[in-house]
């Protein structure tokens, strides 16, 4: 058992909005693959890549990476990025993690959406297909201002997508949602873009119907931690859950916090000597389990910094 982390990195003085890989044998100590040159790039849309998220489809026997079509290193400002940005996502596919298809761009955002940010996917057990979801900045009828909401679409192959629908909305703006399945529940981690902290929720059904709703899981730890984004949750080899969160406000990068049971909301911050995120600064990405053999193949192809 090992892990692959797909991520971008960003520095105001450099063009770093592309895709890099890192690998780990325990999910806590990461080693960077390759050099300063990105492993995947895009010449489509804005030519920038942010928030790459990776999944494996058991039926198709393929890996898919989906990402935000956004470049912030060639001028512009965050108002334009969020109000006049791309409504498409970028997609790559591979059968072995070593050889990747050319990137393709698919428009998924609703008409009038100001952006499509941080797309992720979770397998919907109720519909037996993938649900891709993302944040879009939208001003609805009778609203004075735009607000970030989470929209979603179903797909079986990451080529054809159903029309987008509103998946998540609150009084505050929302971005950066991550969803995992555990013991009969879908657990949802979302950045409150207004108050800058992480919201935890769960539900028996991915898309609730007939009055069912996601229930909030209170967490003292996240309620008091200002300036987090990019939550990514995965299970460690010892059975604990690890949630990595980007401390973007203080520019300190990813921090792993762990819990024994997702339903409790009780998380513990790891001491600095209990993890290593690698030399390369990592921004919002995705983590997936891989085999030891796959990790060795990736190391052999790309070498380690």
C-alpha cells in the first residue's frame, strides 16, 4: 500500500500552475517526483492548471485527473477569475499512471457561472456512477451579489456529463469540497469561503432527497482555525483518517491532522517531526491509494528529488 499525491504549486514570480506528483509509503512522509518541470501541462483554455484531483475507475480500469482551468500568473485579479473565469474542467486519463492522454477541456458550468473551481469526484453508490462537483460563483434572481455554491454533474466515463445541478448551498460562500465514504456515510469537508474555516458534514445519501439533509459535525479544532482551504481526506495504513489542509492564510502549506472516527469531529494536529510534505510546496491537489509496485514504477520513471 502506498499513496500518490497530484498537486500544483504556485509562486507569484513563477509559472507553477501545472501538475506535479509526490509519493508516500505511509501517507505522511512525501517524496517529490521529477524536477522543476511539471509532469502534466495544458495548452487549452487559460493554459493554467490548479486543484488536480485523481480517481480510479474500477470498471474502466483507468485513472482520471480533473482540474481547474485557471491561470493567475499572467495578469488579472481574483474578481475577474471568480466572476469571468472558465466554466470548463480539464481532464487527463491513464491506464497505468505512467502514460497520460492529452488534456481535454469539457464545459460543465451552468450559464452565467463566474467560474468552475476545484472539481472533485466521488462514486455515487445510489446511481452507480461518478458525481463530479465544483464551486461556481453565481448570482441568482433577486440576488444583489454573486455567491459561491457547489454544483455537480454525473458521469460514467468523464467524457459525457449530465446537466449541472446545485448540490450545496449555505448563507455563506463555499468552495473546495472533498467527499469520502465510510461505514455507510458520505462525509463532506468544505471550505467556508466567507469565514475561512472548514465545515464538516455527513449524510447516508450522496444527494439527499425526500427531506433528508446533511448533518453538521461540530469540530472545535476546525471552528477555531482560521485560514484553511483545500481539504483532502484519506485513510492511513493504521486505520486512522488523515485530513490535509492548506494553511493558505499564513502561507505555511499543507498540514496533516488525524482522527480515529470521522463521525466525532475530533482531530489532532501532528507534531512537525511526524510528517514531511516534501521539498516542493504543494497547493490544492488530490491523494489516492496505489500499490507498492506502482510507486516503484513511478519512482523509476520520474526519479525523486
